[in-house]
């Protein structure tokens, strides 16, 4: 809640006219509590995860021709029923784990100093803070994710996220409840170290979710704007991690590629890319930049059934480079 009763009062307090963005923020937030503003994040989560993957789901079902060739694991197709089940499972987790976690984490947001007042930060400050958040999240997530690939971590927790050997947008947050809680730490660490405005915090939560949906989309579109972000992993990069599954020792980073490069955990991926490149030049065909490919039919992309075995029987064929 802002400590001004009117726009003239806010103008007098700032000693200048409010910008358009500040006027909009005043009109929206002046009478709303900080707690209510913080809780917008829960609404954003539900909206983003319900709407952003929808075009991808449509592509998956309809196999729209100009776009279908960019499907990474081309032969793996999920039915609408299977995708809807994934959505329902994620929503269940949002409702009973993520939502309550957000509700009770408000005191920590106050403690680290997320502000809701005026003046608003400039756009370049917001962009720099977002970049710092992404880098801190990426680095921390890399090590937690790598840890979750040890025998205990994988079997007890991380296996759930890898049920989708060919991921879809809805599967981005599909994980064991403990993984959701643990991976909340990297997301929170950036704002805790470099606290910003509530708007920056909203943007951070929203962009992180959209990024996760894109990397799990299963499609590698050449026109994606993220292709222009230096060291950005993207869909093909993370898809390979799911493709290899439990045996994966490659591509642990959530956003960028430099951690895997520095710590030598991208060798399997780079080898596959090189192999596909050689095949393309031999066959004279182009594979749309895909680094890995499945063969065979009737694959549904879920690697773990109730009996714990791979439904499509490929779990022992896929190998990856182990570097440690
Ligand atoms: Zn993993
Ligand atoms: Zn994933």
C-alpha cells in the first residue's frame, strides 16, 4: 500500500511528475496491501501454465505441417488425454504445494526488502536485476539438479520429472513435491541477494516459468527470440537431457549453457550434435538442428510406468558421457 492518498501527494513527495508507468502503478496499487500484491504471483503461475503451453498442445495434436518438422523427438507423440493428465497433475501440485508455499513465504519477501512503492526502478535496472536473477538461478539450479542425478536423488525424487522422456510444455513443473520445494531456493536466491521492486519480482517469476515451458516444449523453432540470447540453452538443449533420462550426465543447467561447458557436462550433447551433423551431410538432408532423434513407433514419451520400466524399451540403448 502506498503512503500517498492522491496523485498530487505522490508528485509532491517525489518532487517531479510521475511517469506513465508510475501513474499506472499508483492507480493500481495505492489501496492494495503489499501481501495482496505479492499474492498476484500465484495467479500468474496458474494463468501462465494454463495458457502458454496451449499453442504447443495444439501443434502436438494437430501436427500442423509447417511447424511439425520442428518437433525434436519427432516420433514421440502424446495424446490429448495424456497431456491433460499432466496438466491436472501440475495444477494439483500448484494448488497444494506451490500456492501454499507462496502464501507463507511473504515474511521472507518483506525481510529481504522487495519494495512496492514509488519511484519505480528504471527499465535498465529491471533488466540488469533480471539478468542477475537468471544467472544465480542457473548456477544454483545446475548443482542441485546435478546432485539429484545421483542414485538416491534420482530414485527418490528426480525420477518423477524424467517420466517425460520427450517433454511437453505442461511437464516443465511436473516433479516430485520435494523437488519443487528444493528448486524454489534458486528462484528465491536472486531476489534475496539483489532485492528489487515487486514488479521486477513478478516479471522474474513470470519469465522463469515461460522459459521453463519453452525449454520443455519439445519444439525447436529457428525463429525463437531466445536464439539471440548468448549462451542460452533452449528446447533442444534440455530436451536432450530428458531424452537420455536417468543415465544423463549432460545438460544439467536450466537456462544457459556455460555451466555445463565449464564443468564438462555437455560432452554427450555435443557428441550427438556432431553425429547428427555428420549424418545430415552424408544423407544430404537437414534435421532442423535437432541433436537427437528417436526411432520406432508408438512411443508416448513417458519413460516410467508403474513397474518402473521403460514403456518403449529404449532405456538401455541410450548412453551418455559421464565426466566425473
Ligand atoms: Zn534431470
Ligand atoms: Zn526438465
